[in-house]
């Protein structure tokens, strides 16, 4: 009997030991280690995006003169840009020979290279009005940009230098102080227009692009200029003697004169320009 009891007791102890190995013992609350939270990066405050600069708006102003309102005698203002390069004698000789008045916009750079042509202009004050095309043929835009691949002045100070530098070169060459300004590419931003007007200049737009920057052929140039109507202001170039456009310009001048066109300079008539370029 004792043996049976001893055997039973031994069996109970063994079973208890097995369950004790398989079941994890509970730990007291004081022994439980709480996990350390990972370092939390501070959440940055919401950052408002920087305000965008207003889009650059470029304008290419139009200009018209007072019409003659006489049938068969349209009034037209011929304007020529002398940017760089040499004088186009095909155009200059036609203007002089046919006694056709015109307004010539000259740069300081062109004046330095063309003293003979300048002498012709000064010897014919009844034909030629000389006005300001700038110092270095830089677009009069007061923010950085490219126009036809040409870098703009880029700041109000640089616009002022372009205008004042051109005028100073003209006066130094014996030309009366200019009253009109036309910038390179004939494009501007509105703030630059205000700056130039504040300097006392009227800004010369146009209504007929005669030679497409002197890049058009002779035939189409002739047609464009010959199509000018009463009150139009024509822009062409007098500084590209190797371009075909010059031939078309010269022929168109004779065509218009034959039709009875009345040619005037900008200083001779009243005018109206948009984008506040003359008002």
C-alpha cells in the first residue's frame, strides 16, 4: 500500500514539473519593462509656398498717325531701324533721290560704324528725323528674358542705361536730342513702358511690319509696304545691305510715291499709340 501511495505521489510531482516547463511563469507588474518609444521627429509646421512672381507680359505696341482722309493721297509714316551693321545704300539713296521723308531710329553702335550715312542724314534735315534706338540694341524689358534670342535689359536700371546711352551718343554725334524711343525687337513689358515714358519719351510702335526684321524676300517686302493705308506707320530696316528685303523696300517706296502717297515723319503729325506708349 505504501508503495502505491509513493508511486502516485511521484507521478503527480512529475506532471506538475512538465506543466511548469511548458507554461511561462507570470511576471509581477514591477518586473515588466515597458518598451522605450522611438524618438519622434518634430513635425514641421506647414510652410506656405512662396508667392509666384507675376507672369511676364510682353507687348508690341501699335502706332497710327492722323489720316489725311484724302482719296488717292494716303498719309504714311516711314520708320527705319538702324540697329547694327552698315547702311543700306539702296534704301538711303532712294529716300534722298525721291525726296521721301522718314524717321530713322539709330543705335549708338550703328552711329559709330556709319559716319558717312550719318552725314547724309544731317545734310538733309528736311527729310530725316533721327530718333533713339538705344545704346546697344538691347530689348527694353526690365525683367530677365530672351526675345528672339536676345537677352533683355533685365532691370529698370539697365533699361534706363539703354535709353540714356543711346540719347547721349546721338547728341555727341551732333544730332538734336531725341523725343522718340524704339527698343530692340519693339517689344516691352508694361512697367518698362512706364519707366521710359517717365523719362520724357514717346514710344514708337508701328502698324505695318514691312520687312520682317529685314529677313523677308524682296517681293513680299515690296507687297507689305505697298499695302500700307492712310494713317499707317511702317517699320523696316536700313542696316542690312546684303539682305534681299532692302531691294523690296526701295521698290515699294517708289511704288507708293507713284500712287500719290503723302510721306511724313513722326514729328510732323499727331499720333496714337496703344499700351500707353504716347498718352
